[in-house]
C-alpha cells in the first residue's frame, strides 16, 4: 500500500528528512512519534504531496510521487488527495458553513457531485460518527471532539484508502480524546490504513502495528506487540 524510498526534504540548507525508507502494509495503523521539529509532520505532508520533496519516491494508494511534480500533475495530485485523506490537529473547518456544508464541500465543488447526493452521503457519515443531529450546527457550536469527528467525516467523504492524522487528539481534553480514538479504532477495524502522528503513544498503542520514531530527519521502525 505504501512504500517510501530514499525520501529527502530540505528547507534551504536545513535537512528535514534525510533519506527515509519505509513500508506500510494495507489495513495497518502506524503511530509516528518523536520530538517537535524532528520531521514528523513534514513526512506526513509529503505522503499526499502537500510538501514536495527533493529526492526519492513514494508509492501510496496506487500513485507514485516523485520530485518536481508541478502544474502538469495537478489532476493526479487531486485524485491522490481523494485516496489519501488528511485530518489536521486544528480541524480546519469553515466557521461560516454548517457541519453538513463542511463535509460536502469537496464532493460538490471538486468532485462535481450533485448536492442532494453529497448531502445524503454526508448525512450517513455523520450518523456513523454519532453526529447525526449536528448537520445544521456551525463549528462554534461544537465541542472539540465533535469538531475532530466532523474533520474525520470530511476526510472519509472521499472514501479514502489511507488516512493521515497530524496530532488528532493533542488539542482535546482527556474525555474527548477517548471519543476520537474510539472512532479511529472503528476505522482500523474496517481496514483503512492509517498513519497517526502523536505525542500520546499510549492512546494508540493497541491500534498500531508499527511505531515510527522520526528524529532529526531519520526514521526508526519498531513493531508493536
């Protein structure tokens, strides 16, 4: 499902990723840990080409990513980001849109899906994530755990094969963290491949088949169990 070979990423002269090699089998959950500034988020963003890179190759969800993918690759990158969803720590919900509008936006605007069908699918996703009664709510009316579940629903609306999570629980109170981890446990059981950056490995230890430690641009892989 995912194969990373010789991945290098630089910012000016600073090496952020210095030759990463790794593989992830389908239906696997990987926990990514390491110190702040060690390269974790940059690695995750390279996996759906939010960050271009200087050397190496990434095979993910049937796509091959290489350095220098520019405007001519825009359609490919758009398809990639439907297959490889990303959930951010800060939620990134549009405050002036309802929950339903946030979840359906990409399907309507990018995917050109009819609004009625997009709303039907989104409503089913919200029910699945225990948000069925919040479709008409605005982000400001939600708890942190609910906002994160809306962000997950938005990523799932593309029916991705891989989900990338950048610190999905760090901004939440303990009871809300458990809420989000329960959702991710369900997704893991459904066979979605997940890579999760976390500073709270204990929350994801039971889900993860591997732990990746990223420090100073280098990767160390440790199996769990």
